[in-house]
C-alpha cells in the first residue's frame, strides 16, 4: 500500500457520523458507501446500489466480530437477499466505481483478493468458508485492479473498516539505530514477561521475540477489547504459546501504549506508566513530557 500523502473526501449523507457516508479519493475511480443496517432502505434506493460491485457485511456473531465479503452485478438485489437471510450483520459497505465501469470479472477478482487479504489479516471471523477463485483478467486489468485495491485499503480503515488492515510489521533490530525512534521495554520478572516496542507513525509496535502473556489473567467482568485481541493474536499464530508464556512472532502495531501493555501482561494496564525507556526507569509518560518540552523549546 502506498505511503504517500493522499486526500480523502468523506460525505456524511444525513449529517451524522454514525449514519450513511460516502468516501472518494481524488483521481481514483472507486466509490465507497458505508451504511448502518437501520438505513438499508435508503441505501438500496441510492444510485450506487444499482451498480456492479463488491460488498462487505460487518457485525458480531456469538459475541465475536464477523464479516462476509461478496460481489454482485446489482448490489441492491443481493443486499435485500442478505437482509432476509442473515440476521447478524449491522453495517454494509458497498464498493463500486463512480462511473459504474466495473464488470463481473473485475468484481469477482476484487472479491477473491479481499477475502484472501481478510483471511491473512485475521482481524475478524469470515462467514466466507473459502477464498473464491479469481476471475481470468488480462495483465492490464489485473494491474488496474491491484491499483484499485491499493487505494481501497487506505480508504476502508479511514471509515472504521479494519478488516483488511494488517497490523504486523517488518521486523526491525531490537535496538534502534542512532537518530531513530527510542525503544521501550516492559518487564515482569515474576511472570517472565519481557517485551520491547517502538513508537512508529503513531502506533506502538511491539517487536518480534517479545515474551508476553499466554492467557488473559485480568479479573474484569466484561471482556476488554485487548482481551479479545490477545485471543485473536494467539489464534492467528502471531503469538506462539508455550507452557508458561507467549512469544510474539512478528512485529505487531497496537493503537496505543496501553493496548500494547494489556496484551503483553494479559490484564488491564496503563501503558503510559508500564512502558519504560530501555535501560532506564523513565516511563513512557515522562519521555513524552520531556519530548514535548523539547519541541516547545525549539519554537
């Protein structure tokens, strides 16, 4: 996926952030419509719903995230069918082109690639049992669809669709080279945990080889998001478990220091005080305070 700066245009159709919205990118032929199921009637009446495209259904089943990815030559007809036969989904995402120039072979290719990506990322269970076969496209069409996907994978997380967002990262050295981001560590001699992490582009990236919890030990009555995430990382093989601990196999990006700390220790935790600058007793919170002070002094 491209790392260049891009401009994303969001339009909240009814003026509400939790209502219907469209997403478009300048010079991209794609068009994305996200709608809650409660507004399905209005969604099906829109022009985009009459187009050929790919769709994603998102919700929960038995308390766990669930999604379904499909394609149709007329999205409205397919979504009506799913509304009658599938009761678990709460959000529909319609992926089309503004000029309705995607044809059946295009959307079958996109469907196959999206299922493939979602299964690899494993952020949610899929109701799709298998990866559908890719349609036969010319070399030029395949290149066009891969370019389309590249932009789509930037757009979807921006509208809170994280199904295709790969949180694993390329492994880096345990200690940061001079002039790069500092390394933080979280240790528990009693439990045998020792994790290292770096703050990279706003994410707390816990490094491969970190020793972490193998089970959730917290006593919270309501499962935390981090508890679900720990279980998902174990199930997906990103955390390999032994008799007493787990080991992170690939660098993994967490949304905050606290989320990273909670997965490492297997309980509720304040990452701002649990993470320490490697080789010191300086907490993440103190490091952040000092860093912001240095920035202010330069102004």
